[in-house]
C-alpha cells in the first residue's frame, strides 16, 4: 500500500509540473519548450499504451509504432480530403487502430516469447511499407497536413498552448483509464496471465480473450497518440512507423520502469529531453545515447523509478 | 521468359545475402539464446571496411579479407564487453541493449566515413556478364555471390555436422547446462560462434556493397528480413535458414518485379500502381505471418527435449 501511495505522489508531482510548464516557459520566453513537451506527452501516451500490455501483461509488442502511424494517417488522409472535423478524425483514428490491433493481436497472440516479438515486428513492418509505397498519400516523402483538427468553436488547436493542454488532458485521461483497467478484475487476470498463464487457465479464465482485449485497448491508445502527433507536426511520414521508432517507445517504457503507469511518462520525458540535450551538444549524439541505453539495460532492472527508490532506500539505511 | 529467369536469379542472389546474415543470427540465437539486433551493424561494418579497403588498395581479395577479420574482431569485442552481461537476461533486455548498440554503430560509421554513401565498385575481373541460359546474360558478380553463398552453406553444413566444434555447437543449442557440466569451455565456444557469425555478416556486407548502397543504417532493414528468415526457417536451424532465405529472397524480388503488371491485368492502371508495390513490399511479412499461423515454431522447429 505504501508503494502505491508513493506512486501517487510521483504521478501528482509529474502531472503538476507538466500542467505548469507552459505559463512558466512563456514567462521566461522559452516557448520552444511547449512544442518539445507536447511531443514528449504524445510519446508518453504511446509509452503508457505499450506498458499496459508489456509491463502489466508481459506481451512484448515490437510493432507499436504502427498504431502511431495508423492514427496519424487517419487524421492526415481525412484532412487530405478536406474533412477536418476533429471528432470524426479522432474517432476514425482510434477505431482504425483498434480494428487493426484486433487483427494483429488475434494472429500474434497464438505465439509467445521471441516469436511474438518477431510477428508483431513483422506486422509493424508491413504497415510501414504500406505507408511508404502508397504514393497517393506522399509515399516515403511524406505529406503536409493543411490544418489542425477542428473541434467546432470549442477548441482552437492552432495555438501551441491549446494543443499542449489538449494533449495534457488526453494524457491524464489515459493514465486514469490505465489505472482503472489495471486495478479492475480484468487487470488482475492480465497480470495473473503474465506471472503464470497456466494457472490462470486452470482457474478457468480464457486468457487469450483477456489478452486480446488488452492488446486492442493498447493499440487504440497508441492510435490516439498518432492522431495527436499528426496535429503537432502537421506532417505525415512513414518514418514514424519505422521499427526503430517502436524500439524507442519500448526504450521509454524500460527507462522509466515498466509495470507502473507513471514510469513510461517519466521514461518519455527522460528519453526525449536527453535526446534534445545531446543533439544540441553534438551532432553525433547517438554515439552517446546508444551506450547509455546499453548501460541502463545492463545495470538497472527497474528503470528510473526503481533506481530512485533503491537509492532512497540505500541512503535511508546509511 | 528472359526477364523471369533474371528476376529469379536476382531473388536467389538476394536470398543468399540474407542467408549469410541469417546463418550467424540463427546460430547465436540457437546456441546462446540471444536476440542480437546489432547483427545488422556487423553487416554494415563489413560493407564499409570492404569498400574502404578496396578503394584504397584496389584488391578485391584483400578487401574481403580485411572485412572478415576486422568485423570478426569487432564482433568478439562486443561479445566480451556487452553480450556476456546479457546471456542470462530475458529477450526484452537483449532487444533493448542491442538496439542501443545499433544507434552507437550507425553513428560511429557516420563519424568515420561521413554521412553520405560510400562508393563501392565491382572489381574489373568480375564486372562482365555470363550467358546463364542461351540468350540470358547475367552479371558475373551476382553469380559469384550465389556461388560464394553456396560454398559457405556447404562449409557451414560440414562444420556443424562433421566436426568436433560443430558437435559442441549442436550440443550447446540443445542443452547448454549439460555441455558446460561436461567440462566444455562454454565461454570460449560462445565467443567463437560470435566471431563466426560476425564474419558471415561481414562477408554478406562486403559482397552486397557494390549491389546495394553502402551507407549508415544499411543493415537495419536487412536485419529485420534476416529475422523473418530465421523465424520462418525455425530458430536455430541452419538448414531452415537456408531454405527460408532463398524463399524470402525470391518471393520478395519476384513480387516486386511482377505484382504490379499482374495487378494491372485485373484493375485500373492507377489502382495497380498503388496496390502493386504496396502488396509486394508486404509479401514476405504476409508469408511469415502465414507460416507462424500454421507452424508457430517455423518450418524446421528444434526437436523437443
């Protein structure tokens, strides 16, 4: 119970910081940070969605960037045909990602272990190449999106701050929904299947169905992140679906600490802030980031959250 | 007919390149249970060393030798420094750590050789064409790649099935703990296999250099194809890797060449222009998903203990 309340404190602190960031950065005239953190929160949503199946369900999906792409293309393609109604765009983005996740999950969840990693990767590549070869929507050159999603008079996403808080609201919503899911009976079955699937089957749970539903929810949430990303970049490119992007999202989850909800958010902040700092420092920042990631994996099993906890425990003993 | 024969040969040549990659990958996975995403980086390093050496010395043999030795050395160094800490970890940790290695190697290559592609050329004595069938000329260099691949496949078969080291490799793949308990120096065996895998990847890269582009990140997409190959073939099986590699190479190449004109027969030109290339590039992944759907452990699954 104590660790749950600690998680709550970290979550509240992180969200409060994110909520206060735009006014503070405007005061200091650093509105560049608004864009950066909008991007960070979008990837945080994608990382949370992956963590739902990876951290809680033990399903190592290596094709998660595909849903990011589907959500993004749903917005972009509708905008291409001059349909800029946001409710419709986001509805289609979420629904399309969910449907494709349903199909991919239905096939992939028959396998397990390394085969599951590889088959989800293969599906991710399929969708990547689909985006790359359909010249109608830009092919591998990408496509500009003319304008942001329109939500009637409710919201004007042309303003960076409005987009920021729009993304922030979705992040809070996804964390809340994730929390409800994980704590529910459904979430118990998913977590039970992770630690021992045979036991859950013996208890009479059809784990395949539970895992499939979790997979679909996760895909839909990543699709939402994609729709938000399209609104931030106003550009459609198959590159957001490249397998290395899936690796990055996975890295964020691990970096922050999988199996916690706020962990992926912190991981996304850490990864993208680090990337941003290093790339400002040297053009060869990947030569530093790469070994850093290797060290993180080798020396820490619980991510930044766990490392911080271990450090605190150590210093309180001393 | 001529173009069909040509495309099938292209497919076989591509498949052979994939096999050289996949053979090392499947050995490393089969014996050490290690998912090594950085295998594509070794392919890239091999290609760069070969191209740079060839441009400096104009000796094809010397270029290949330098690529093999240099890359094997890099491979062994990475095994000793990084992978020994990863063998006991789960696949997720291995995927992530080797993902970090990819970022590192891609950037190192950019720092050493620059961001633009390196020019790699076919040596003069291999630059001609040979009549493979009456009226079907085919580039000598690509035939050489096919021949080298077949020789390597035979060599690997003999190595794994007929030598003492091969026996240890097979034993290691089926029960590591037992092999170690019998007093075999398993650490040395791992390093040896890793060096062999790195050399094979370097050979693939060195040979493929003049056919594809030698640039940073060139191994990333090929790596995924090599994984598709070993998953279709059955992880740990060299025979499976060979058959699956040729299958994937031919299906991919022939699909890219003929799917669009085939689609044009039944749909409008515009639709075929979009659907043809799209389907062609997804074809091998569809193949893989189909194989896994019916045979979840690939075509040649490991014998159950």
